[in-house]
C-alpha cells in the first residue's frame, strides 16, 4: 500500500493567453481554465501504482478556489482525496514560493511517491517538481517514461526519457518523479468517476492553516518570491533567408560560395 501525492496545476487554455503589459503577469480573467495536460500523465502514474499495490492518491494544488475544478477532474480520474491551498497570501508566487507552500502541507502528510507533470503549459519552467523535492529533502528523478517499484528493497527503477534514447536510474523512496509523455496514454475519467467526484469534498487550506503546520509566512506568495521579471518581450524577428532561383547547379554553387564566405564550411 502506498501513499501517492500528485501536485497538479490549473492552467489557462494557452490558445487564449495574454500578458499584462505593465505587470508582465498572465491575465487569467475571462480565460477558460483546464487541468494542466502534463499532469494527466502524473495522475496516470499514480493510478497505476494504486492498481498494482493499493493505497491512496491525494491530488493537491495551490491556486485560486476556481482551481477546485481541476481537482475534481483528478477525483473523477480516481484520486481519493483533493486538497487546495488557497489564500490571498499565496498570490503572485514564483516557482520557489509555490514549491515551498506545497512542501509545507505535503511534509505533514504520509507519502511514498510524489508524481508531478513535466511542466505546466503556461509557466513552462519545469521547476516546481525538483524544487518541491529539495524542500522536502527527498530525491527526485525527472522525465520518467517507466517506473518500476520494488517494495522488498524499498527502491524504484526509473527509465528517463532522453532526446535519443533513455537512461535507467535507481533510487530509494520516498521520492518525487516528474512523468514524461512517453509514460503512456493517460486514461479519461468515467461517468462513475464524475459522480464520485461530485460527492467528494475538497479540503481547503489557508495560510493560517499552513502556519500552524510549521510554514513560515515570509516565504508565501509575492513576498516569498525571489524571482523578478524586469521585462517581457517577443524574440527578435529572424532575418529573412536567401533563395537562389534558377538552374539548380548554379544555385548550389552560389550557396556553397556563400557558406565558404561566412566560414561555415
Ligand atoms: C514574479 C512572479 C509572479 C507570479 N505571479 C503569479 C500569479 O500571480 N499567479 C499565478 O498563477 N502564477 C504566477 N506566477 C507564475 C507561477 O510562479 C507559476 O505558475 C508556478 O510557480 C508554477 O510554475 P510553472 O508554471 O513553471 O510550473 P512547472 O514548474 O512547469 O510545473 C511542473 C509541475 O509542477 C506542478 N505544479 C506547478 N504549479 C503548481 C501549483 N500551483 N500547485 C500544484 N502543483 C503545481 C505540476 O505537477 C506541474 O506539472 C508568477 C511568477 C513569477 C516569476
């Protein structure tokens, strides 16, 4: 039996995303929100562990109360419990403050495995998972495409997806693992799951609750965020390419000449 925690993020549908030109923060108002697609793979990993060994899955998020909808999706998929850390004090957190805040709650519950998505489709840093592991003082492995648990040796063997293959890592648990798309197609929620989700209450945790659990409010939200965004700008436009038209032989020799002149060949 394992206790598995799955931190998930509700994200704006990126096709509708805009930036505030003054604060450089994402404008979330009026933008439809969805469960971060990468977190479905983390949920899938958790569900497979539960199917193989039994146990409990806790889905957790830090965000505004509207993020309960993403947690409901996790409950419909098969999570047993859902927790939202929600308070004005957590607003405008960077990845460091987000990971810290999550760590305060998670440190206070039993866990063997923490599965996160590879990255969020809006922030896209991929930092929250590894930072969370650091705050909890546990190992982490990223980009998992296969996870084998050996309960006798209390260790896990993980295949990590690389660009041109994979490597194999072993580690003891408790551990945090970020799950790659190559892990396998995540399942869809069932109708029964949605009915169960509607009946399962979602636990709301405030900043005061986290303080009682040992959290330091200095590290919550904006004031706990060491990141500063001085400027957001689109990447510079690429200069136009050169096309040599006409006879292919001539065009190729012109191309070779141009490359020679630039010292590229
Ligand atoms: C100065 C500054 C101010 C910011 N202000 C805001 C703000 O006001 N509102 C806001 O929403 N964002 C804000 N952000 C962005 C915020 O820091 C990130 O959205 C957040 O920390 C997650 O980072 P990410 O999106 O890169 O996630 P990644 O690190 O790419 O996510 C990886 C995985 O971590 C987990 N995860 C990520 N975020 C959460 C979460 N919140 N709860 C549970 N699990 C999670 C998921 O499993 C996810 O797949 C701000 C960032 C900065 C730098």
